[in-house]
C-alpha cells in the first residue's frame, strides 16, 4: 500500500541524500535532479513543503514545494519554485514529481492529490503528458500556456549516417554555410570546452557579457540583470561540473568569440539552457547562433549523446535546427471552489 505524507523540510542535506537515492529509479529530468533542485535550496525554499510517497517503507516519489502565504485566501504551493520572481529567474522546465519509473502517472496523481485539497498549486514547465494526472488529482486545473520544446533526435540521426547538416532544410543549410564562410575568412572555427570549475566560471562570465550586450541593445534587461541568476548558476557549476552535468563551450575563430553555449548534460541529453553571441550587425551574413548550435549539435552526436534539446521557446532558429518537439505546460490547480482559480477563469493570472 502506498502512503503519502506532507511535511515541512528541516534538513536539506538529509533530503538530498534521500532524493539522490530515488533518482536512479526514475525517469526524472535534469530539472528534477538534486543537482538542480538542491542548488541554493535554503535560499529558494523559504517555507518548504515535502510530499513523499512510500511503499513498504521505501520512498517511491518525492515533490518539493515552497509555500507562499498571501494576506488573504488560500496558501499557494509552488512545485520546484519559490514563488518569488527574483529567486525563480533560473527558470525551471521539465519539472514534475520525482516518481519511480513505470508508475509515474499513479504516483504523480497521489502526490498532487495530497496537497490539492488544501492548497492552490502552481506547476511550471511540466510535460504535457502529466496533464491527465493533474486533472485526476485536482478539482480545477487552469493551463496558463503550452509551449513547444524543439529537439534533435541524435540517436536516429546517427543511425542514418550522422550527417546533421544534410538533414536541415535547404535554406537553413545555406544560412549556416554562409555564416561559416564569413567566420572562416579569419581562420578555422574552433570549439573550446570548459574542463574545470574555474574555466566554467570564467566562460559563464564571458557568456553573460555577450548575452547582456545583445539584450540591452534591444531594450530588454537580459537574464543576468537579476544578480541571483548568476549566483545560482555559479553554485550550480560547482556541484554539476565534477559530475559531467554541465557543458560550457566557446565557439571562436582566430581567438575571437563567436558565441558561448551553456548546456546541461543528463541521461544522454544535452539541454541548451543559455547562450551569448557576438552579433555582427543586421546586414552581415554571420549567424552566430546557427553556427554555434550547429557545431554543438554535431559535437553532441560525436560524443554519443541521444538528444540535443533546445528547451521551451518558439524561436525561429530552434525550429530551423530541429526536426521534432515535445510540449510543456504551465498550469495552476486546486479545489473546485478555489477563489483564486475561479477568478483566473475570467482573468488568468500566472506569476
């Protein structure tokens, strides 16, 4: 028989041991791993609530929420998030209940049901396949948005010869080749991978400078405008780099950066999380994003990885460089009579 408990968290170190013990028995994503969930957890989860499913004394599912108590109304539980924009800027995707493989839907339903009767839930970046479990667990479910996550099936590509570029459209191939020729006027295009925490931190800082320059030029703040974003990823690199879960690669030509990519590596997948590119101007044939990602995809395939995942977003370059996609949803759930969710039916408010 499966028992589900809802308890506060008093010791993140002890929880981390239990969480990592469960991970190998699940199909969890990088964003469900303790590497991500446990990063600066003491700061991010100010009122942590743990939902745990056990069977015969063995943990079979875990979900970590943060409770936000509004001045009026029902408390809200945020799955894998703090509920505070400043602390949630390291955006989460491929989120969910960490559940024993083969029983994901059943265990997710039980865990969410245990809290949906008392709290409103904010569930960000979940696989669309989890939606039936959410509907079984809660009386009312609101979908804020659904977004495609384009990816390249490297295993299938490898089985058909492994020529990534030939599988792109004629227009995409032409743009990549024109861009490559532009850069190769100065010399060969080189990929340089960070091999230590120190090198990764230096490359992260260089990427942040490129990223911020591009976004502020468009009148936008950029991801690194929030100090916690950089601090979170500096801490993440410290724990993830020694385990091979981080890939920072600088693509350059004649010692001049074309761009820097920051990817997560997990269970044969490369997740393209963040980037910074040195743009050449609107009239230039240079396409630094296409050049960098095309090289990185080929590099991931050569390394034997199974998938190159661009994560959520409908950017044109993502569609050009991929051939498949999966959907992610951002939802809220709770009781049938939840005032917060009932108001959301008229004027949805997603934080």
